[in-house]
């Protein structure tokens, strides 16, 4: 059991850095979703409009959840990054 512990810790450290690119896709997705709705991309189809609304809603939920974690300083290992992210998203 103790031999597995360093492997688990190493995996969690490496996954921390691989999550950031995926984490940044949510704000980008929200921007694209809003641009799609404002620009009426696919507005003649109610299915496309519903898909854009669902996509943008999920993005906003993820951004709000990450802001919540940044407010508690649990989003990253560096409190300065959490503070920076919270100020950018909160304004």
C-alpha cells in the first residue's frame, strides 16, 4: 500500500498541470457561445439555438464553480493565482 502512495501523489501533481488547458476552455466557450447567440448563428433552427444556450449555460456554470473555488483559495496550489483569477472573473 505504501509503495502506491508516491505514484498517486505524482499522478495528482502531473494531472494538475494537464487540467489547466481544459480549465481555460470554459471561459473561451462562454465567449464563443455568447457571440453565437448575439450573432444569431443558426437562429433559423430552434435546435441550433437550444444547443448554443445549453453550451453557454454549462460554460457559465463551470466558470461560476471555478470562481467559487478561487474565492476559497482552493482552485490552485498558489494563492496568488486564485486571487488573480477571482479578481479577473469577479469584475
